[in-house]
C-alpha cells in the first residue's frame, strides 16, 4: 500500500462543495470535513504521498483564495480491522453455516453437519454478518444446488459463491464491479479450499452463450434493475434467482418490476428491515 499523507485546509464554508469536488478530480484518496469556527471549516485531504499535494500553498485556484493549508503530515500505516479481529468470534447463520471472521487458525470444534466458512475481517467487503447476506444463505439452505451452475452477482468476499459450492453446486462463477473484490475473494477461496470462477467486471463480460441454473443477487435494486435483461438472458429456462439487499418497503415494487422479465416470486424471507426473495424464471 502506498504511503499516505494528510493535508489539512481551512476554508470558507461556502467553498466546501467546489473545493472537495476539485480534490476528488485531482485524485485524492479520501477526505473529511470538520466544523471549525462559524462560517469556516477544516478539510482533511488524504493523498498518496508520491502524488504530491492536491494544492500547493501558493497555487490555490482563485475561487479558493480563502483556503489555507494548515499542515501536512504522514498518516501512519494501521490495520483498522485488527481490534475487531481480536475480539470477534465465529457466528452461525441459518441451520448449517458457521462464519469465521478471525485470522486463519484451526477451528477444532466444528459441529457435525456444519459448514465452516473462513472470511477474515480485512476489508470493507464484510464478513457475511449483514442481514441481506444472511437472508441469501438461509434461502440457499432450502434449495437443491447439487450439480447446478451458479452465478454470484456482486460477490464481495465470495461468501455466497463458497456457500453454493459447499452445498453441492457443480460450478460457480462470481464477479463484482469493484476490481478489488475478486482479489479478496480469491484469497478467501484458498482459505476455504473452494474453487470458483472469479472476475472483476459486469454481466457483459460473460459469454452470450453462458447459461446458469441459479443466480445469487445480493445487490440493491437501483444497481441490478438496469441489468435484469442481461441477467435473464444468461439463465436457463426454469432457473432460480435469489435476490437480497432490498428494503421491505421497496420489496413489492421490486417484485412487480421483475414480473416484466418473467421472474415469479416463490418465497420470501425477512430480517429486520430487509427482505430476500427466491424467484423462478418462467419457461416460456
């Protein structure tokens, strides 16, 4: 990971929007806006040290004449997830899954019949604890996956792809439009001694001839609805699709939209404010 520096600027509150937009355009890694005195704010801009500052003190654009560089300092390298991993314990999902967010280690007391999945908490992709992921895992337990071809859309850590394989799927392809996700998932696949076809990209990267019997879609409706036509085109007649990442209040409208593409709801499952659906693609 490249060395990171933090540049702290003081500027007029009215300049926040245009200043922060310019920082993103110039390639900052992140920023944080903090209150200062009335009418003024502090903006902490995180930059790759090798890239140089977003703004040199004597080269601030005219619209930022009131911006003042207060200091520049290196950001010490830190494993932000280490405190969490020190105290976290494996947790159960559904009847059979045991998810382990700790660093790799022997887990000697896996109960008979349980499926142990190692997902070290090392990134923003999570450990499978979110309700939307739990819903998919619980629905998967009700399905017969033996020998079936499974597509995991928006794989993240790879947890759903691994679960499908451990439940008997014959082949699993998994992808994410975040280029880092398949890299993390590949590491997790080795930890779980599980093979999956992993790639970064979108549905369009799949061969037009590719066909799947099951699709797992733990993605918010706003992201998946524009891709539904491409998804159904890669499903076999009668294929099943598990959708999650859907707020309860948005569920009915989401189901109505999917009917337009021949997807019919077969079962629903709820957790807190989330809903998951098991749906089937019509054979006509």
